[in-house]
C-alpha cells in the first residue's frame, strides 16, 4: 500500500526539490507537478510529488497519519475525533 505524505518545499529545483516531511528532509521528484516555489505544500508518494495541496490539507493528512500510527502502535485510547475531525458518522 502506498500512503501519501505531505512535504513542504524548502529548496526549489526544476526537476527535484528538497522538501521537509514528517520524516525529515528528502529529495522529491517534481516531474508530475513541475517546479514549485519554496513554501509550497505537496502530496508525495514514493519520493515523487503528485499534487500541490494547501497547508490545511497537509495538516489534516498529517493528523490522520498520526492517528494511524497510534492505532498501529496499539494505543488503547484513540480519540478518533481528534485524529480524523473531518469524518462524520452517517
């Protein structure tokens, strides 16, 4: 399974950008989105930028990833509403 990770451009290049992610800095392939200015948020998959996203989207995605990490680590008390505030019961 491939999970998208938000990344913020900290050094722009034509084909590769240096980005900050929840896992530290990494080089991101920019061939699908084109060069983006410093500060831009991207959704990355396997080291490639696939989509330009807003800072709010990046925050929500990172929050959901934190929730998934908590679940996978076996935390007993998971506040679903905190980690996934945009998911409403049917």
